[in-house]
C-alpha cells in the first residue's frame, strides 16, 4: 500500500435530468454526498466528504477505517447498476495521526 494515501472506493448512483448523482463511501459509516451536474462534480464532492469525515473522526478520537477492496463492494446487490471509482486521500492533507490509522498504514511523519 502507498504509505502517503488512503484509497477509498466510492459507489456512484447515476443521476439524470430529474435526480441528483448520489455517492456512498461504504467504508466510512454515514459518509455520502451528491451532485446535480454530473459524475465529475459527484467525485469532487465525495472527496470533500471523505476528508471532512476523517477530520471529524480524528477530532472525536475515533480510528480511521481501513479502505476495503472495491471488488468486495461491487458484488453486493445493493450497489447493482452503480458506478465505482477510488478516491485518494493524502494522509498529510487531512493530518491523520499514526495512532488513528489502520495498522497496515504507516508513515515516517506524525502530525502535531
């Protein structure tokens, strides 16, 4: 695993002229977003939602869940017909202390 990024799969429910594009981050409970103008905005909004979710979790003293395999989620019936991609979150951008990271994630630096 790249030691400077967390890579979270996101599920994107396609929108249309009448409904927004919905985004769910299955690894982060309650983390979701939406967009009216299309997939590019949906992905951008999802990245912002993930960053905020991580910052809020750290502020609350919670651990950050390890990203799962995108393949595991794609097989679930609840996501049939959804699009998938990976959002990379730079560890230094969100300043994730090492003691809040998944055990498989290590960095030489710690945030203060």
